[in-house]
C-alpha cells in the first residue's frame, strides 16, 4: 500500500526480515579503526619581551588505533636541537625527539596543514622512522642536513606521500609542507583533509635578522668596554 511521496508500508514479517538482514550486515562489517596522521608547522615567534623564541618547526601528530590490535596512540613527533645556540647555524649539535605530546599552547599556535588515515603498514613504517631518529648518534641535529624538515620528510615517505628533494626547503618547514600538499593534492582530496594555513611567517629570515641584532648588541658592548 502506498503512502505519501510514494513510500511503502511494510508488513510486520517483512520488517522483521529487513531488521535481521541489517543486523547481519552490521555484524559482518569490519571495524573501522585507523591512525590519523596530521602534519603541522610552526613559525618563528618571539615572546617574553624578545628574550624567548619559538623557532621554525615541522612535526606530526598521530591519533587513533590500528586495526591490527596495536595499542592506540595520541602523540606528537618532531625533531629539534636539544639546546639551540647560535653555533647550531654552522655545526652539528645534540638533538632529540620533541617531548610528547607538545604543550597545548604550542599546538594551538601551530599551522595544521593536512591529515589522512594511515594503513597499519604505513603506521608501523612511520613509527619505525621515529625509532630510528630516537637512537641517532650524537651530535644528531644538523640544521642543513638532519633537522625537523628531513625528519618530517622521512615520515611522509613512510606514509606513502610524494616529497620534494629541493634543498630550498631545508630550513622552511611551512613551505615544505605547502609544497607537499600540492604534490599530493589528488590523494589528499580523496583520502585526506587539507587545511588552509596562514600566510608565511618570519621563518628563518626572521631568525637570521634576530641573530644579526644580537651579534650587533654583543659587538656594541665589546666596543664600549
């Protein structure tokens, strides 16, 4: 019997059959579980009356549970110089993985570029990269060879993404991730979530300017003495 808009009133036996079929389909469907990887960058920012700074940085966040039963994860992963002094601009220094998770205030001021769900194989490949960098011989941080950008680059390759090999991005995590989003636009459009980020910040240019200012202040003090 037809009702409004051509709908059909089902008999009680047919309703029971339909409910049974739906239950069978739901019980046989695989559980939808996956780890999501999100790529972030952070600009150079000064605070504390110019005495403190956040340096340009790239890192990722992992959240979710693999389908293979591996414990759920909710962590951030980045790689930094343990103590960033001016000598890090020209020689290797001690490095380490960032504390995890990063502070909520730091995360809130970072730029989120894109995210997507990892397969279990990709997730384990990503964590293998993390383990490798965790045990890298010291001094492990080299600003032009082994820094946050190259760390994120290896994570992206492990996750199946296409990345740039250009050295122009080695000190520019935000620009590197913007380029990565463009290179993987088709994949991210279908499987991921691309987030529009703010305009490029000061980055390494601002850091160089600040370094030159500090060097000038040191010279001025020496000249007075």
